[in-house]
C-alpha cells in the first residue's frame, strides 16, 4: 500500500474531510480540489525531493566563513515547494491562500516529509508567519508574514541558548530600547538585541532573500538587571537583512552573525546553527536609527513580558509538525525495508552448489 492510498483512506474514509465543505470557510472545496492538492504535492515530492534524499544526507551544509553552502538540489526543491503555494495553503484567499483545512494541508505535506525530511523544513517558515498573523501588528504582518507566505522570506524560532539549554527561564539575551523614540518605529517598538541562540534550524542560508528570526529575549529593568524566570521574556522580530515598512530590503545587513553549524545525527540536510546577535560583525547604521551602542535590530511582538505566551503559538504548531515528520520518517524507513525484503534474493539454488534435501539431517 502506497502513502497516497493510506492518506486517501485516512482523509476520506476515516476522517471524512469532504464533509468540511459544509462550513463557510471551506465551501469552495470538495474531494476534487483536495485530490488536486494531493496530486501536486505527491508529484513534487517524487520529482524534486525523493531523488536527492541521500545527497542532502551525505553532503551536509558547509560554512565557508561567509555563507552556508547547500546542495543545488535543496534550492530546486525549495523553489518547487514555494511555487506550489503550500506555504500559504491554509491562509485566506485575499492574501493568496487556498483556505485549505489544516488536516488536508498536513496530509499534503506528508509527501515531502516522507520523500526527504531534511529538505522539508518549510514548517518553521509557516509557523513563524502564523504567529505573526495572530500576534503581530498590521505592519508586521505585511512586512514579514506575507513575505514568508509568498516565499521571499524564511522564518525561524530562536529559543535555546548555549548556557541555558532548553531552560527558557535562564536565557540571557538582552533587548534594550533603541533610542528615546523606539516606540515610534512603524515596524513595532525597536530594540537592540545582544546574545546567542543555539540549535537554530534553518538559521542561515541563501535559499530566500531574507530570514525572519523570532527571538526570545529579556528587557532589563530600571536597575539594569534581567527579570528572573519566564515572566520577563519578550518576543522580537530580528530580520537577517533590514527591511522598510513595506517589507522591501533596505540593502543593510542586520547584526545577526552565524557562529557555526551543528552536526546532526539525523535530518543532516537541514542547517542547524549557533547565531550571535549584536556581536558587532555587522554593525547597524541605517538611516533613521540613532545607532546608540551595538546590537541587532529587533521589533517587539506583543506586550513586554508577553513573549513566551506569543511564542507558544509557534511552539505548539511545531510540535504537531515535528510529530508528523517523525511519523513519516518512520514510514519511509518501513517502505525501504519492505522493498528490500521483497526484492532481496534469498536461499541457494538447488543442485550441486546447494543443499541436497534428500540427504539425512545432521545432528547438532
């Protein structure tokens, strides 16, 4: 049984997703439109992802000191995925989406995870944009989220730190207001960030024009000290390259520096990074910024101290996506094992070179 047969059974026989067409949001859809999406994703996964699964596993990302080098197949697969429209599949029609049910979107994405889980890291971009649609300002949605949905920008989530691991209450990345007019920036309250983030998937690459980092950091109190625990955490948009209010690149690099790549036991085709924010490698001197001190430019999302609540929007979505990816990776292993068992010649040919079934058994 193929993955498509399994998905068809789950979607139409068990979950009966075709009945969702009775809801106003999905009224334009039926089994025919769902099948068209599944057909397209199955074809792209078969042609652009699966043939290069071994390549991206053996040719891991390399850092030449300036940029990350990936196999050409990764760019081709990424471009094909963007062209399919799947980045905005669940979004409203008026921003270029298909208004697909999440269940159908997840099923369609299953083909990519099964074909090459290392290439299919699009879930971070979608989750990043979905968070901004829910918690960002109108300007943040326009400048960042919409450009993630159309494939111009990629997205990450930056939580863990080298000294803190996954203990978010112990993060030490600082965000200080950038000048007296920091709240007047059209992209949101503007801060300068300093710190390091570890194990950041897709943290640096040249697949897209820009990368939108969603970074957890703490704003120092009046005494200059960070608020202990998670209640002092805020969330910031920190783009790799600075943009204007319309989301167009200004031509200036933000002070976000790739410090190194992490080797992975699995998903080896995915870029996993250590990022330094505000170390001074790319000092920001953009027009309109007062330039007080160093630091990477970041724009606050939501209220100060509300960062973890906002970030859970993306974290919970990522948990579903990672679970799906792990399931499909296991299924890919099962399919490979099944194919091997079916095709591998076993036993010996009868005759002089083989065993003689008529001879007495040898006692052991």
